């Protein structure tokens, strides 16, 4: 008795569209609400970039009556909207000003009401300015050491 092995034939037609556990597969049936999309986006951003250090220059520094600070972190080719809550602003060991180079630690966030991406800063520290860059702190300290005007502020941080 002879036994013949038969190779199963492959289907020549296109595979069927995947079926979803809900709806009839139309765009309207599979669409999700904006609020759910933003929530999922926030989840992905926070999972992939948890507590990240970002180095940049402060721009448009504004502290509101609530104590929250809104500003931008920027470099030569990009800018990022940032926010620092009042409790975090109170712990910053210096007085942030526009033009300062800082290291900021925080996480990305998409604000649901506006859909805008921002960087929520929890910590900030001085960053050594790059050679040849003239941040406000660098200009102030070099000027004060030249003319002696910094001597009356000895022991106090920059204001």
C-alpha cells in the first residue's frame, strides 16, 4: 500500500478583513471619542518618556497668581511648552528668568481641553551654558565681577 502526502493548497484569495469585537467595521462604528484618544495618547507618552531630563533655555517665563509657572523650553531648532505647578516652583533653588539655560525634569502631557502638548516640570536646576553662549546668568555674573557690583549681594542667590 502506498501512502501519498498531499500539501495543502494555499488560499489564493485575499485574507478577510479583521473583525472587531464591536460594530460592523465601518469607520463610524470603530471610531473612538476624542477624550479616549487623548487619554490613550497620554498613556503612551507617559509610558515611553517617564520622568525625562530636558536641557533648554527658558523663554516666556510667566508666574500666574495661582503660583503656577508657564514657559517654553527651547534650543536652536525646537521649542516645547512647559508648566511648573506652584508647589514645584517653590522648591526651585534659584529665580528662573528668560534666557537661562536649565535642566528640567518632568513628563509629557496632553491637556484634554485644548489638546496641546506640554512638558510638566517637577524639578529644575542650573545648566552650564555652552561655550560662547550668553545667557542672562552668564552676562550678569561676568558684568558683576568686572565692576564689583556683585560684592554687596555676596551669599545671596541671583535675583
